[in-house]
C-alpha cells in the first residue's frame, strides 16, 4: 500500500529536494527522473530505482497505473503526494505526476569485450541542454561511449537527464576530468582523436575515417582546449556559407555523428 506524505518537512521530501543540486546528488549518489516517458526508459534499463513519488494526476494517464504496477512488482517504495507537494519536490515547473530517485552509476571507464569504435568526448560543455542533446544523438547514432571531461555539466543533473530523453540510459558514459587522463584512455582503446574545430579540414572531404575514432566537442564559448589540439590526429570542421561562423555545439555534434553513422551504414 502506498505511503502518503503530506509535509515538506518529511525526510524523503528533503532528500528529494536536495537532488536538485550537484552537492546533494554527490552526497546521496542518486539523481532525479521525472515524467512517464523517462520512467519507462529507466525501468527498461539496468539503473536501479530507489523510490517513486506520484500524485493523483498520474493515475489519469494511460501509462500511470501500468507503471505503478511495475514499481509495486519490483518492490520499489512508492509514495503518494498531493499535486502541490509533488510540484514543490520536483525539478520541473510542470511535473507530469511522477518523480523517481535513481541510484547513480559510478562514472568510471567501462570495460569492453570488443573495443568501442565510435566515442564522443564532451570537454567543457557547460549547458545541460547541450549535453543532454548530444547524449540523445549519440545514442541514436549507435555510438559506443560518451566521455565527460573538464567542466562539462553534470551528467546526472535534472536538465541533462530530461534533454537526453533516455539517451543516458541507452549509452555507456564515464567521467575523466583531466585531458591527459582522457587521452591516455582513448589511446588504450586504439582510438584516433578527431577534434571538431572551425580551423579544420571539412569532414565531408575526408575519403575515409579510421575504424576507431573519438570525436572531441569543446566548450560552447572557447572551443576545444589547447591540450586536445596538441593531441589531435585530425581536426575537422563543417563547411559554412553566407557568412555564418559556427553552429551550436549540439547541432555540430549531431551533423558530425550522423555523417559518421551514414558512412558506417554503407560499409
């Protein structure tokens, strides 16, 4: 039977609110998932759901009772909140009636039975929306791994999770803070390092791509760090016309990833 929570001072509510911030996420080793679509994604993944919070509104959705039944079946603690209390506890302005707390995975480099061929590295992407969008696209393009580097936004922030639209649950991710650490890891995978930068050769002009590539996408404001440029095996760009200097980094990453995906499909 569901436990009803009615107070903002409840321990569970305080812990849920703390997950809005990185400090709280780091302390609890958990993060927030909201909405029935992302609930479906996380329940289909190997991430572990800790708790579920729902409001009466959730039961009006077609998927609502089905997802609650699945949560009950898995013996996940379920708490009922009023609409007002759920809105207070959630990270979105207009929550869809369900919020989950999910256990973080350690962002250590995964082991592979077969070396990954397509790797995406985000170095210093500060905007959570951009990070989530790249995650979503990388998953759609069958990339094998995404690496967070430098001052990139927290992969478990609510905005990254929402904008990834399930990409976080479909793609291996890891965190390597230092460029030197990331480079050493990529070299251990025999990956060629490709830098996306406006000074590079047009990607479309390259006749062939290496079997294993890591594409580095740098900060929205400053581009790739000098340390990456020094390590690059290839610097590539997208051709620009009509005086346009550059594209949003998430758009650039999407075009590049789909070009690689297109070439791989032809093999």
